[in-house]
C-alpha cells in the first residue's frame, strides 16, 4: 500500500495523486493555500479577545455555548474561554450511548471547578443504534459512520444554542477536524451520500428524523475568516468557531494534558482510538470497518491536516493511528447494534 511520504493518506483516498517524491497533491496544495489566506486570520489572542467582547456585551445569561467531550482539546478550550476571555459559557456534553464514564467524569469535574452550567444531552439510543448499523453496513465507503455520528452531535449543539438563544458556539475541535468541517464542498458531497445511504435502507421514520435535524443548519454560520467575527452580532444566526482554528493556539497533546491534569485532575481513557485521545467506544467498530473497507479511517484525514499544520509529526501520527481493538470489544459493539461483524471485514 502506497502512503504519502509527508502525510498519512493512502493511495485508496479519493482523488489522491503522488508526485515524483511520493508527496500527495493535498500536501502540495496546502502550503500555497496557507500563504494566500494568511491575512484572513487573527494574528494574536488580543485581537480575538477584542472581537469576542461584543458577545459579552449582549448581557444574556450565557455568552456562548461550549461543547465538551472530556478530552484535553475541549477541556483546554473551556478553561481559556472562562479564565482568559472572561466569557460566561453554557457547557454541553453529548452522550450518544457509548460514552466513557471517564470522559463524563472529566466534564463534570471541570465544570464544577470552573463553576459553570452543564447540560448533558442523552441521545435517543434506538436512533443511534440504527445510525451505526446503517452506516457500517453501507456499500458507500466514502462516508465513515463516525462522520454521520459526528454530524448528529454537532447538530445537537446547534439545537441547544437555538433553544437557549445563544448566538455563538466555540468548540474544541482539533485543527484537523476544523479543516474537515470547513470544507464546504466536501460537506455537501458527504451529506448527499449520507442521504443516499439512509434512503437505501427504506427506513422512512429514520430518514424523517435524520433530515429534520438538518433543518437547523440554515441558522449556522461557520467561521472562515476574521471578518466573520469582526462584524456585528447577527441574532438570527449562530456562529461556530473551532477554538484551534487560530494559528496561535497549539494543540500539542502532552502540553494540554499537563495543564488539564494540574488544573482538575484530568483522567485519560485506558484505551482509545486514535491513541492518546478521549473518544467513544463506537469509534473502534467504525474505524475497524473503515480500515478494512478502504484502508484508512477519517482520522487519517484529520491527522494528515495536523501534520501539514506542524501540530504532530508523521511518525507520531502513524503510531497513534495503529488500530488494535481491545479483545472482545468489536464483538460486543456489533451485537449491540445488530451488525454482523463478519460483514465489516
Ligand atoms: Zn500527503
């Protein structure tokens, strides 16, 4: 299997081409784009702080919504938002049914430590089981089940922001996730594919629930350039900013982990995929399917962006992305979602 010599994308990735040095077209396009867009971004923290003030000045109960997974990225984001930017957040944690108690524990301890309001959203388990079943069993390998689930969690955030009249959401997505979210063309393509996957199951009820959630999407504005944050607050819209989109925010896991441990006794999951993250159990099953069917997970996509941005070394990324599921786990998850494990091979 041929893999890009700079990032970790394999030859099975859609639209990939390699130059004479084995570097992929996505890596080659990255530096050009970076240089061209440099002036669209904030130069330092002070500039961002200044822009965020107007959300504070709205005088509402909550200045913004912060989704918190319990991993170091989102925990660090919340600490900064409260202590450095002086904003009053409502925190939301999504439990889709396979949430790890360690992650929930981190969330609860941090919110208590910072004295901020926390809302834990429990997803409809029956709906989520079907989601994992349909997307794992689908023949369209371009869409990861993790992507479909991630979108649901994202839309939950939008729904809560809408319910509580909050015009700003700042989330702790890593730079790699942020880059994936902000690729409008890719998002539209994947949305169409998700719809097709569901239509093929013939499950009308699921289809109706799934598409209804997307209606809220017309309220969101995704942060692209500094102009999105500089303009007046549009109370009819909800602005989404990934905290780590700002170049001066670094995402070195060791550094963030130390800050979180010292601050509120942050605890790591015993085993996670990719290694050194705080992710849910279902990622093991979804990644197993993605890896078998197309030889990469959507984390290979995400980590490739991190490598290009200089946030992680290629060597470390390859190590973190090795897939070694704990014994018996895949079997249990497959049974819980009524999936034949053999079909995912
Ligand atoms: Zn590459």
